[in-house]
């Protein structure tokens, strides 16, 4: 019982921490460019009325790289030191890429707005492509496969139901945090306008 409580608490903490680390990544790449950016739990706020498209692409890339680091790091930690804590951390860090993967499969794009297109532009990839969608899909399934393999999870309905319940819990926490976060901060920080947006991005 104690082990299950510990797993759940670490899992929920990892869910929220991975969200925040993503926003910190955005902020850091803004700071590198001399742009004031405030990271909150579920959203970054650029503290100036406008930025150039080129600057925006690097801010978006920062969040992507931060998420990749978090997911990869938790995966490596679990692979080399399998424990309740590392398993719960990996499971929690997989919720965000799981959401991206689900959005990609259902809507054709893993992230809302144009963040993926912006980050792919910074990477030199096609902004209309799906490089990041596929990258997060691979990371998500690699993490899930690792959890199933090292924990010797059976494919019975009980294990599947338990995994689905955990995923729904993580999704609910992310939604609650995001809605609460945006409700508190959006009214204080208006949206920043992006200048010189390519025509193909505007049309998407």
C-alpha cells in the first residue's frame, strides 16, 4: 500500500515538473536572446508586446529540447536503475509526450497553435512536416516499452486497466494545472504579437 501511494505521488510530481521544465526551456532560450520571458507551470509568457518570427522559433525550440531532455533522462535513469521511484518518474514524464502523440494521431499535429512549426524551423526542418510529432511518438512508445519490459507487465486486462487509469489521472492533472495556471496568469499577461510570420505558417 505504501509503495503504491509513493508511486502515485512521485508520478503526479513528475507530471507537473515535466510541464514546468518545458516552460523553463522556452524561457531560457528567450533569455539567451535578451527577451524577458516568465515561465509558469503550464505556459511561458513573453514580457514584451512583440517578437520577430526568428526569435519565436528559438523560444519554441527551447521548450521542445527541455522536454526531450526530461523524457530521455528519466528513461535512462529507469533503464540503469529500475526502482519504484524511477518507474513512477518515467511514467509521469511520459504523460506529456503521450498527449502529443494522441493529438498527432487524432488531429494531425501534436501541439496546438504553431509551436511545432516554429521549433522545426529553428531546427532547419520543414515547418509543415512532422519531425517532432514522430520524435515524441518514438520517445513515448520507447518509454512505455521500457516500463512494460523491466517491470514484466503482463498484457492482461487488469494491467491494461491499471495503466489506463494512471494515464487518465495524469491527463486530468495536466488539464487541471493548465486551466488553473492560464486562468490566473492570462489576464495579467496579454499575448505577444509575432512579426514577419511566413505566409505558409499563417495559413495553417
